């Protein structure tokens, strides 16, 4: 790894931390002046009005920091970043267009509301854009005993996975720090993975997005709502973070297992950081269908709601879920070099199902006592 790439990765990370730290307080100020709040109701946990426009800072800061760093590289005679962007121009262009589309939809949803059918349609269009950029799930690396797939299978699968991951991130955003914490861990793993495989441009994207999440996490978790210092990411944040995770995870899935020192399975590396939100949305969806409810309408049956129901405090529940995701990610990546990926998936499902059954039983016991 050359010095210039080390400088670029660290620079884009710290630039994003710095600029997000400046922009988010300004968004808070505007939100309070214009009274743009997420108001409490029976489904929500917070008790005070809180602005939900934090996600408006994410992608503008990432794009600005990235372009600024490109300009500095070119001005100082370093063309490595420019060459890498040129080589990856097609997937980057389509991915950035998809991000901008979801950014605009997210702003509209946070300000005036957007019907879920319209959001689904835009998410499908974004999936098509990723496919057009050559970012698709064409090889499952043995997961479900599938390797390479024909385009007529890989294209709809890619679109489905894109919509699925975006909504998984959107739905897990239920308590302070949970979505940003889980996504931060994912971007950290992706960034380190890309460095490991010498894909430094994508490592920069991962660490840039991690950089904007850190100041947001501070305001979201430690900010005081009564002092006007607390903010939510809103749909603008969850949708754009979700599509960036889709983009980077699928790029990780394109890596070669033989290039890894320990032959770690690329599919496991790509999706292990997303296990918790993906497993949670599947369980919630099945629960709603089983109970005859609309699977697309919100409720209070997510994993964080269940932990709160057994008496955990918000912050304890958040830390528990983020730590669980971190450990699961690390173990899955580590074990994928030695254990078949299908067996790993079965182990994950059994572990997740068992944990949920135990939590549900405890909720029922507490309900009887009360």
C-alpha cells in the first residue's frame, strides 16, 4: 500500500468527520427555526420533538470531500486517484446517480411524506442502475450451492437484494445510534476489506461514509433533545446509507477468494456485516404476514423493540445489538475460510432464531407477572 493511498484514505475520512461536524449543527439550527420535527406518537420512543434531517448532511459531505481530495491530488501532481476513478467510471457514475435519486426521495419523505409504493419504485430503479453499472450478484461463491449465474437470474436477484438491503437499513433505524452504529461497523469492515484486496478507491468511499456517521452518531446518541442538540437521520440518511451499503457489498462480492491470504469467502465478507438488519427485517415481515397484517406498514416488533420490552434501556439495547453484529461479522468472515458458507448460514439462522425465541419467552413471562 503506497503512501499516497494511506494519505488519501485518512484524509477523506477526517475531512468527512470535520465537514459533517460543521454541517449537522447548521441543519439542527434550520430545523428548529422552520419547525421541521419528528413528532412523538404511540409508535415512536422519543418523547420530545426531534429534527429528522441529519441524513441531509451525509452524501453532500461525502461527495464534496471526495471531489476536493481529487482536486488536491491533481493539483499536486498525483494522478493515482484520478486513474482509479477513470477505471471505475461506469459503476461509480451509476451508483452516484442512484444515491442522488434516493437522496431527493428521502428529503421529500422527511419533509412532506412519500408513499411506500413510490419509494419501492425508486428503489427498483436504483437497483437497475447498479446493474447497468456492472454491479450485480453474478456469483454467490457457493452460497446456497450456487456459483456463477446467467444474467436473467443475476439481474432480478441484484434488484431484489438492493431493495431488500435499503429497506432493512431503513427499518432498523428505530432507536438512538442503532442504524448509524450498525452501518459504521459495516463500513469499517468494508473499508478494511478493500484495503486488504488493494481496492483503495472503494476503501476511500467506505471510510468517507464512516466519517460522516461519526459526528451524526454523537448528536443522535449523546445530544439532548430538550436542549435542541439531538437529531435523527430520517429517510434521507437511511436510504442513502442503504444504497451505499448495497453498492459496496456487491463490489466486495466481486473479489476473488484466491486473492485472500486465507481464502475467505467473498460472499460472506460482502453480507456478514448486514446480517442483523437483514435477519431482523425477514423475521418482522414473516411475523406480520403470519398475523394477517400489512407487511409494509410499521409496528413495534423489531429486535430493538423486543429488547426494550424486556426492560433494557435504549442505549443498552443499541450497544448489545451493535456488539452482536460486530461479533457475528468477525466470526463469519473468520470461519468462512474453514467452514462451508451454507453451514455458516444455517448456524447464523439457528443462533438468531434461538435468541429471538428466548427474548419472546421472557417478554411473555414479564407480561404474566404484570
